[in-house]
C-alpha cells in the first residue's frame, strides 16, 4: 500500500520531466528555425545588395566602354578645372579688346565730326573764293572790252591805262592758280575763260575734299570698331555660357551625363575661340 503512492509520485515526476524536455526541444527547434529564417533573409538582403552593386558596376563599366571611355571621373574633374581657367582668361581678353574697340569708336567718331565740320567750312570758303574769282574775271572781261574799244578808236593812252588797270586787277587780287588760269585764257585764240581750264575749278575744293575724305574714312573706321566691339560682346556671351556649363558638370550624378555636358561646353568654347580669332584687333593695338 505504501508503494502504490510512491509509484504514482515517481511516474508523475517522470512525466513532468518528459514534458519539460519536450517543451525545451520544441523551443530549441523553433529558435533554430527562426535563426535559419533570419539567416536566409540576411542572405537574401546581401544577395540583393550584391546584385545592385554588380548592376551599378556593370553600368559604370558600360559607360566607360561607351562615350569617351578614357575620361574617368578624376580626369573629368581635372579637365573641368583647367577649362574653367582657360575660359575665364579668354572671357577677360574678349571683354578688354571689346572695350578698346569701343574707345576707338568714340575717338574716331569725334575726329570724324571735327574734320567734317572743318571740311565743310573749307568747302564754303572755296565756294566763296570761286564766286569772287568769277566776279574778278567779269571785271577783267569788261576791261578787256574797253581796251579793244580804245585801240579801235586810236586812243593809245587810254588803252595803256586800261591795260595797267587790268594787270593790277589780275596780279594783285588773284591767287597764283587764278593768275595762271587767266593767262591761259587770254592766250587762247578763241574766246575762253579761266574756268574752262582743265582741273582749275576742281582745284578750289581739293584741300576741302581731302579733309572730307579723311572724315569719311574715320567715320567708316568708327563704324567698323563699333561692329567689332559688338562681335567681341557676342564672344563674351558665349564664354559666359561655357562657364555656366562647366560649372554645372558636377551637379549630375551620372558620369555619362557629366561627360555630355562637358563635351557640349568644349564645343561652344572652340566655336567662340575660332570666331574670336577672325575678328581684327583694334587699330594701333600693341601689347
């Protein structure tokens, strides 16, 4: 009778031990499964990251093999810095030369206006002298007719007096050119005037025409300086565009895009340089 309760207690203790063991085993199995699942997830994440990195590397390798493969990121940054400096210097040069053209334009316009005023004044003086010589010639013609009439009447003294008066009028009141032209006219067998002598009338305006021609030349030079200054202004604008493009190269994350923007900026730079070298320097420019 005593053994029966003891047996029951022993069996119950054994059953409890088995239950505890089974629960511990199940817990270990569950933890093992959870660990395996977590490891699988980690492996999947690592695999996905590796796949993304491989894809990125593949794209980068593809880009390197594509457009300008030799131009890697470090070289690109170096070239951008170099061309930024070159473009800034060229822009400063174009601005300076354009300003010199503008100064020459103002100077030439001022000189042209002054010479034009002088030339017009000389032209008016020449016209007045021309009219004065015509009046003198009319007086000479009247005296000549009076001399011929006195001679026809046999009035020698009157004829000599009129000749002296005519000679005084010719040699005292006229220029050397006018005297030469009058002598030429008087020596002709047929009736002639000094203004018919070749080149005589044009001689009145020779000096005035030289001044006016010089004024016109300076005006044209001023207009050319104005046009050249505008051309250098256009070059400066293009250089500004190049500086802008070079400045935004680093904004793009994709290397091919940076290469493309860099290439476009270099094309603009070359076009501006070629065009600038075709524009003449200011007249009298020296370094």
